[in-house]
């Protein structure tokens, strides 16, 4: 996941997870941080989302920054901060959606999912040429030595991280749906 899009998708995922957890969240007025869905979302953010975003920053930094800046010149503290911010965006999206979910007002939740997703998808569409190539900042800007993403190690990483992300989302949704069923029954 390229860094410029990770926070936007993180917000949307967090809000969507709050929507899925609506029955459990609506059954209690306790603090969000004391809820079981919060623990599941934090586990997803820390064990799935942060490692997926961090993989691309650590091993494919120039691509992760869309070849806008030379990754070698980005301080590692900035990398770390952006990766942690991506994880915090998932938790933030969840927390931001909890109050409307508890009020059964889903329009703000839909907006919290749709707006960041739409912005990220539009930006990715505009960046498709950059995303389709694997190389370094110098290769991209010097127009030499890049290769199509499908024929590169980066392409295998995108595939693997996509599988990891899909499994992580499926596990998280399954856990939240089970909690919702327990809350109803």
C-alpha cells in the first residue's frame, strides 16, 4: 500500500468495521476502548495494516512514495511516523464511527467510508503509471531500468500483501460478526 493512500483507506476500513460491529457497540454505552470490537480493530491495525504498509515502505520505499521523493532521503523517523499514522487511521476511523453507529445514524458512517475511499481511488487512478512500475527514484525519473510491476519482486510483494490483507480483513469481519450475533442472541 503506497503511503499517500494508506491513511485514507485506513479511515474507511476502520469506519466499515464499526458498522459491522454495530450490534455489539449498540448494546453498551461503555467507553469505546473497553469494548471487544475496539480490541479486535486495534489487533487488525497492529497485526495486519501496519505490517502491510510497513513492508512497502521498508522494501519498496521509492514506489511506496510514488517516486515523488527519493526514499533514501526520507528520514526513517518519517517512515515510521507515517506507518504508525496509517494504523492510527484505522483506529481513528473506527472511533469516529462509533457515536453515529450507537445512535443508529449510518449516513455519517457511509460518508466516512465513501469519501476517503473515493479520494484514494481517484488518486490511485491518477497515479496508475507510477504504481505500474517497479524501480528506484533515479530509474523512474531517468527513464531507465524500471520494469513492469507484474514482472518484479514488488509485484510478488503486492500479491502477497494483498492476500495477507484479505485474510486479515476476513478474520476481523468474522470476529466482529460473531460478536454481533452474540449481542443479538
